[in-house]
């Protein structure tokens, strides 16, 4: 089943998370077409794709590093930055758009000085915009650290953010 | 599992079910879950346990009950006395703290504040085929699906029909692709089956990316086995032994339920090797999307499964001739596959008896926006738009006036009030400058600016353009820039003709559906709401959404 050559490269570190990633890649058979699945596996474990991980995938799956980089940057889901303590996804799909979702984004920007796609200077909060997560009955909505909140208001989002950021103040970022 | 074994298992499940006098079905689809239905489920279980009623009343997590706006939803089935008629109740906005009141209501008298009228048009006017088991079965349990008839059609096909029979049945049904374009499903299947190259693949497009669309999500979260069965039947008909489901990474819950369903079906011999104890083999793998809208386009999707950047390629050759890994590939949408088992079970003629001339069967729509009853509905093709928006949908909340309904996502258009009596089918929607699309219906009221809506969709297409062809990559940026001028009140009369000219160019010269249809939101709003564009030329936004740089005269 596995096409892994005998001199297959070793994972970038002996972090236990790599064991699970290696197992996934082995199940997929180390084929070049497993590249995206491999990236999902890495990002699931580490929260982002670090350069060493991309080099490892390139070597293991025998795919040019340039192509690996091309794929990693093509898809919005993949990120090459380490995760921050908190992530707030603001949905701006059609329904959220006409139900004043953009006002939520504006409120976050006013309060924290960061717009969509940016991270606060202290690294505590990332703001991400999404084009519809398919939960339109909850519009307008945000996904704060994985929890879907909606229908919501700019004020409620500000309060939720304030309280969850205050709770974890001083802690190191996740997975650092 | 042979057909006899399947039948006896189904009978067992049904008699187990019948042993309960009462049951609660709690919606555990995404929307209700995030409103707290998991805690509610546990609270009802605890309440029944403590009153020693767990033996007679079943609590079951189910998929989407449809009326998402009123979630968390609970359906209650009561059977008073032996052989008495079953009565259904639907309870809305139920919280965990209502668990005791719910159990109190088992005598047939629920808190009127929680109960929805049973004859609500939202439910009465539906005809459910693709979603017939959504909200009825536990999406985690294979047995529950089998009890509701899952895999019956597959084994019937394997034991009683040749692949050619199945194909003929699907052709006779008149089923057309539910992903948006409406290509005849039977014709697509036949093209793949005719091809002599092997191996062949069956791919399910579950990359539901249109904003405002959540039909496939509903089906996958509620009845994953239905989609697997449809794919397996298709594989039998076209001679494929491997398949992929390409699903959005954002749909975590649907993904988990699908993974579980695949391994359950494999374990029971209903998927994988020797299906139904016959030599037929069909293996399904999941592939996760990674947040690229263009991957909903079939050639981009296949390229993505191959591990590449999701960029489309010119057609022909069509995937049916040269698709995944260069092999003949059948690619259909989730809802299309979900319609297949009933067609095999009940016959193509039965399916073709529903709907209109060229649009057969039913269509699932996701109602959202400025509408009272947000949720999922399935209605016969040809149902008038007015019935969907004002009958099932309950009209516009807060006394606002209806302005338009947007169908087809970024590839579609906005249909104004004047056409509310049009039947919803592929041809009529196309003649109105919109498309059927995958089934998202976003209702807009007088507070929505149509120029702003067009701008929203162009921003979407600009961001999601894969960049391969120039008309789409540059055209969407330019179109968005032009609309920006309108919404700032800076546009002049010549911008209007420039807009039309550029729309025509992007539409005719783009490589794939994304670019070819990107101008549709502009063209349809220009056609039906030209006045609003002209008002913007005068520096006015009638809906008061756009912030004008210069004040209008009125």
C-alpha cells in the first residue's frame, strides 16, 4: 500500500503530534495527490503550516516545494501564521450582509483596532471574515473560538470579546 | 448484508421503535446545536430517567426539522393507548430548562407558548423526497436509517436490475442536476457508462459555497446514508468502483457524520467490498475542501482532489469523458444523489409525475434573509415564488415591504415583486435573468439597496476568482470598482454603459462558470432595478444603505 521510499524523510521534530500526522499520511499512501489532506492533518494538529512542515510534505510526497507553497497559499483555509489565543470569525455572507453583519466588523475594528484578516498587536485576537458558513438562520453571526453565536449584535460581540480576552490575559498564545 | 437480512433488520428496528409509547425527536443539526439543543437533549433524558419514564418514551437526536428560525426544535410523537392514532406535536425555542414542562406535556397538553400549530403552511405545503428522512432519523445510527428504508433501493438495484435498467429509470425520471446548472442527470450518467476507459469514478460535490445556501449541509447532517446510497447506485449504473465526496472544511459536523456513516455502511457490507453479498464493490473517501469557492466548479473540484490548486480547466473534455486522474468521472451534487434512491425504489415515472414540463420532482430551498420562517423547505418544482416566500416563508417580518428574492448565489440574480407569481423551475428563473442555482433564496426588503447587493456579490467573486483567466481576474476587480463609484455617488452616465459593456465581456470571455456568471447579479439588478442605479447617479441611495460622498438634490 505505502509507496514511501526506504529513505523517507524524518518529521521536522519529535513532537508527538507528528506521529498522528505521519500515520494519516501513511494511510493515504504518500501520493502527491495527498498533499491537501496532509496540510489538513498538519493544520489540525499545529493550528498552522510552518515552513518546516511544508518542506517535510514536499520531500515526503515528492512534490516541488514551489507547488506546495502554491497550494498552501491558494486556499483560504490554510494559514502560515501561528494561531492567536482568540479567533473571531465574522460571517459576511449574503444574509449576514443585509442583516448588518458589516456593523459587527466595524465595531471590532473600533474597539480593537484590527480589521478582517488582521491580528491585534499583543497577539491575543485574530479577526477573520467568512463568506457564509451556511448557518443563515442565525444571521448575523460570529464564530468566537469555535462557538457559533447568533443572531447577535455589535454590542454583544464586543462584550463577549472583552470578557474572553480579559480571562486569558497574560497567558501565552495557544500552541506556542 | 443480503436483501432478506436488510429487510429483517429494518423490521426489527421498526418494532423496537413501536415499543415506545411516546418519543421526542430533538434537532441536532448545526443551527439548533448552537442554540443549545445538546444540553436540551440531555436534560430531557435526565428528566425521563428521574421519573422512570425512559422505558416508554424515547429521546432521539435527529437532523434538521426545517424551521431553523424557531430553534431549538423538538418533535413529539404521542400514542395514547393501544392502537390509538399517533399524534405529532412540534415544539419551538425549547431550552434545557423546559425539559420538565416537556415531559409534563406527554399527556398531550404542551405549553401553548412552546407548541407550533400542526397545520403551519411551512410544513403543509412541502413535498419531501430528498429530505424525507431529515428530522426523522438519528444521523448517527445506521439502524435508524435502515428502519426508514435506507439501502433498500441499492440492494434492489443490485439484485433485480441491470446497470442499464437503473440508468433507464433515472433517465425516465427527468431528474436534473440540483447543483445549479440543471444538466439532465440520466444523460450525464449515460455518457460515463458509455465510455470504455477504466477505472471510472463517482464524485459527490458537497462544496456548498453559495452564500445563503445550506441545503446540502442539512441533508448531510441529517441523513448521510441517503447520499452514500445514491452514490453507490450511481456507481453501479456507470460501472465505477471508487468515489469521493468533496466537502467544505467549514462543515465539520457534516464531515463527522459522513465519516461515521461510511464506516458503519462498510461494516455492514453496504459499502466497500462485496456490497449486499454481491461482487459489486464501491469505496468512498472523503476529501476536505480548503475554503476556495471556485472548487464548487466541477473541473476545479477534480483538480483539487488531485492535490493541486483548485483551478478550473476548459471543457471539453467534460469530466464524463476525462475527469479525475484523466478517467471518466460522474460528478453530481449532494441533493441529486439524495433523489436517486426514491427514484429506483418508486420508479422514474412516479418522479416524473411531480413538477413541471422540463423540471421534474422537487427542489430543496434554503430560505433566509428578511423572511419570517428561515429554514429548509422542499417543494414541487413549479411552486410559485409567492407561495414559497409568503406561504411557507411567512412573509417579511416587522411589516417591511418585499423588494426582491435573490436566487442562485453569486451566479444568480434578484427577482422583483412583479414576478412573484412565476413558477419556480429552471426555465422560468433563467428567463427572469436569474438561475435555479443550488437552492439558496435570500429575501430582501425595502431596506436593502440593490446596488449594494450587486457590489457585495462582485466583491465575493473578485475575492474568489482563482486568477487563471484574465477576464475574470481583472474583470471582477473592475466591475467592483465601478459599483463602488455608484455607491459613493461618484458615477456618471457613461459608467452605466461601461458597466453593461464590461459585464458582457466578463460573461462571454471567462473560462469557467464563476467568471461567466459573475456579472449576473449586476445584469439582473440593472434589468429589474435600473431606477436604483439611476438614483445613485443623482447621488441618492433610495434604501439609505450607501454613504454618498455628495448629497442628492432630493
